[in-house]
């Protein structure tokens, strides 16, 4: 059910209007604003970056490879889900993939910055969208599946977010999380992306368990490319003053194809049951126990 952001009472119906305290959500271009209006820039990355993402992520090996892995994970671990919430949906690239995977799946995308939602709503017109702060998630037992894909590393209060996610997920539902992995990979790239941490596998698994969720799969990806990634990060760190985050998109097409082939091979290993122990990123799937 939906919860009133002002008084936490249940809200019935489609509209965000509370019959208990008379609170009513403002809206921008038809999107409910549940996070207190437009948030200050800086909690994540510059809102201007959304335009670059919308234009270039569909042709970038990492976004393509991650999407293919996420769609497989959704089919494998959340096949029966009829409703899905993506927290931090950005420009809607993952939601677009899920819409093509299962046209009957009710999709909801949330984002702290409304600038991202403008792109996402055009990309996935059949989905519902809300602007909100994941630290104040206004749902209880609402969604069959919830995803947070490279979101938690931007939020200082990640345990609070996972507690909210566990509350918002229906009993028996599935939570899928991806994060950047290995603190030893921390460089200027993380700083410019406004990360607050890179994760150790055990740390994320423990936080999910503290939220009442039961991890069922944890595996690394960007594993075969880890030596290349580490070298790249070291060189970026040495030239930190000249580093521009947009450089991450400046790869020739032949290199994009080669790197994507490595991610496709990793996905085949993961599908076969191999839990890769190291990698630039980490995927964890968890379930909320039945009552």
C-alpha cells in the first residue's frame, strides 16, 4: 500500500491524497513529487549528466552488458512478479528493457531528480513515475520486485534505504541490487560520480540481512575485465586534475564490441551457476520471507 509522506497513514486509490491529514502531492508534468519538491543538486551527480546518459548509454558496453545481466536475473529470480519498482531509475534504460521483457509487468520508476524522470517518462510511456527520496520511501507491501541498480553507493544512509525497500516489498517478493565493488578500486572516478563508498560483498549481504531480507545469490561481474579496469582507474587517478567523467563514454566502436563480448561471456558463466568472486561490480538478489 501507499503511505502518506506526511503522516504515514495508508493512501487508497491512484491519487497521492491523504484522507487522514489532507496532504496532497504536488505534481510536475503529471509526475507526483513526493520528496519535498526539487532536491538540491549534488546527491548523486549533476542533473546535466542525464542528457548524456539518455543519448549515449544505449550504445555503451557497460550499460548494455549490465542490462542483459539484469534482465536475465529478473527472469530467473522474479519471474512471477506482476509489479516492479526501480529506485533511482535514471533515464529509464532498465525499465525500457523490462517493458520489452514482459509487457504485462506494472512498472514504477522513482528518482530523486525530476530531470531524470523527464527522460524516463518519454522512454517508457507505459510506466508510472514518482519523484521521491529513497530514505523516505512511502510504501508498505506494495511491489512484487524492487531494483536498485548502482544507486546505494550514492547514499550515505544505505541501511535506512534497504530497511525501506524491505518494507515496500511484498512478502515473498524479490529485491535486486547492483553496486560498485572493492574499496581498493576507489579513485577520482568514484569522487566525480559522487559515490560515498565501494562495497565489499560481505558488507552488502550483511546489510540486506539486517533489513530482514534473505540473500539468495551474490556474484561479481565486470570480472574478466578487472585487470583492465584497475589499470584504467590507476591511470585516471594519476591524471586526476584533467579527468572528465564523460571520458568514460569515449571508446571506439571496436573496443565497445570487444568489452561487451567479455561481459556476455561473464553472463554465460553466471547463468551456469558460477559465482565470480571478484569484479568491478556486484549483483545481489534477495527475497523477503513469507509471513
